[in-house]
C-alpha cells in the first residue's frame, strides 16, 4: 500500500505517523473568517486561501462592494452579509487534504477503470460565479491502482479553487498520470456555467464539455472509443 498526502498540510519527510496526526490537530486561524474557532483534536485543519486585500479586513472589502452596489448595510437583513459572503467564499475555496492510497495491481488488471458522474462545483475565475456538473475519470492500470473514492476526492481538491473548466480537466488528468503511472488516462467534464446562464448571453442549460486524454486512451482508437462511449452513456 502506498499513501500520498494531497492537501496544504503535509507531514515532514520521514516523520512518524503520530507526528503527522499531531500536525493535523493543530489549529490555524482562518485568514478569511470572522469567527475562527478551535477544532477538536484529531480533525484535519482547513487552510483557507490567502487573499490580499492590501491591509483591509476581508469583511470591510465585502462591505465596500455591497455599498458600491447600492446595498444599505444598516438594514437588519444586511448587517451580517459581508461576513457571510467571506465565510461562503472561504468554504468554496477550501481544499480538503487527504491521503491518496494506492495499491499494487497484483492481479494484473489491464482493462478500463472508470468512475462516472462525479458531481462537482467550482468558481469561475473570470466572473466569480459558480459552474457545476459531473466528472468522468478513467484509467488503464499499470503497476498500481487507487481506491475509487480517491478519484472523487481529487475532483473535489482541484475544484475548490478559482478555476477554468479546461484547467480543472487537465489538473485532474495530470494527478492521475503522476500518481498512478497508468497506461492511459481519460477525464471528461460536463458543466453548466452560471456566468453564461444568468448574465451575458443568458443561455440557461447550455453545457460545456472538456476532455483530457493521455497514453493509450488517446493513442489507441479502440480504447479511446470505448472510453468516450462509456462516458456518454446515459445513467441508470
């Protein structure tokens, strides 16, 4: 069994497991949160993105934006909105650390492994509006295989960022390629972008599809066709 730590808090090389668990129990104040509270020992800490507000508190920056949009922050329903905004964005941009456990492919399995329809949501880096959809991840095993739930974790990890769908697709495929060294990797993302649905052209329901293919899934026509057929097959 092989474990790879994926997340902002990585145990030092060679550190015993007890040391890494102790490190996970340490608490760091959330730089974006107005209410950082200690977490119970044993729970992994969450590190929030470091945003630069040039000396302002994040809540003040959010309040300035709302005021510029005409909001009356003295209204009872709006008084806590700047804090709620910051807490919401901090949650959306928090990457959850995890250990990506891989195993030797002792049985020599050499057919496609495919996890379909993994739900995800992310924030468009151009408009700060959400896009959401499903991810399909497949690979042709080499010497190692991965716990299937970890593929969903990888999607979640990279989606919690200011993102482009194209970038998200290649990041997921790159992670699988790097950590498993498979014979082939395929990733397809299908998503609706609210920056296209709610503003601009306002085409509600339009879906964007992106793909990243490597190795035999890209180069072998039969394997490529099989992968794409499986990812486009309707659910149920």
